[in-house]
C-alpha cells in the first residue's frame, strides 16, 4: 500500500496500539454506530445459501457481537473472536445465554486453538489495517478454514478516504473519522484474495440496505421510497462483498 503521509499540508496520523485502543474504547460507548448493528441482517441475506445449522461459523473481529447474535438467533453454531481482553469479556457477557454459542476467543487463543471453521465472517475489518496486519489476517484465514470452507469479507467500495478526514487542532494531525487506512474496489480486493492464495467465489459491489416498507402516504415514507429507488439505480454501490475459498 502506498501510504499517504499528509493531507492539505497536515500530517496524517499513524495508528498504533495505544491510539487504536483509545479510539475504539471511545467508539464502544456508541454501539449504534457499528456497521453490523444496522446491516447485519442484510449481510446474512446476501450469503444465505452458505448458512446451515450443521456448519461451524467464526465471527472474526466480532466487536459487540451484533452479527454473532443474528447468527445465533438463527440457531447457527458460532464462535466469536475479539482482539482485546476487554473485548473478549464483553462478548462473553453478550453471548453467553445462546445455546449454540461454541466459544469466545481472544486473538492469540484462537490461533493456538487448532480450531477449523466452515464459514468465517470478516466484516468491515480490512479497511482498518496496514499491510503487515492485512497479510497476517489472510494467513490466519487460511489457517482457520476447513477444506472447502468459505470466508466472507465486507468493506466500503472505492471509498474516498479524504471525505472523512478530520483535523485535530490538539495534535495538528489529520485522521479518518472511522479509522480507515485504505480503500478497496472490486479489482483490488479480487487481486489481493488471489495474491494471498485464496480462490475468489464472488467479488461484487452491492448495497446492504433494508427493503422499503410502506406505512402510509406522508413526507417521511415518500422520502424513504425515493431513497430506496436511488439505492437501486445508483451506479456506484457503497459496499463490497467478497466470498473466497481455499
């Protein structure tokens, strides 16, 4: 990745372990902003053909467990992984009541466990990490997948990172509002999947939007209906969905 070092004459912040922890500890106070909270059902609908109660599923980087909960609500056998000890404890508290929950892993415990999975979800992760961590993620996926298993990636499509840059007057640096460090499109994601030794099954741009519902004739429903039509016909779709296998 050719990393930009400045924007409009100001240095771009480089994320490290401490700044990442501070950022996500703060964002954890606003769970309504998490992608899988608003779009988890639509993600699962897009890969519904691969969902089966007999398979083992891993939610890689599960956050608050929004996607895990939706899978568990469907009776799926789910394991979840979070990177920090705090995240693991939070997940355990959120998911412990589900009878088909298999295990909540920390990152290191997962890699040392020898576990294999039929389906792995990596949702809104790959836009957040630099090259070293990205390559490690792909290696981990290959280690964790069973033969014939599938991995599902989602990420923003062809994002203009600068549109979400924020200037911090306290540090005199610029950072991305959602801590994104890279942008993907169909071609670059497909290329990376192949480069890392996986086989693309499907790589496409898409919408993860809820179907329009009609609640009567008023300004709100008319606005929602036109938003639905816009999403349907818009040439550039805002999300990427990639499915790959080994």
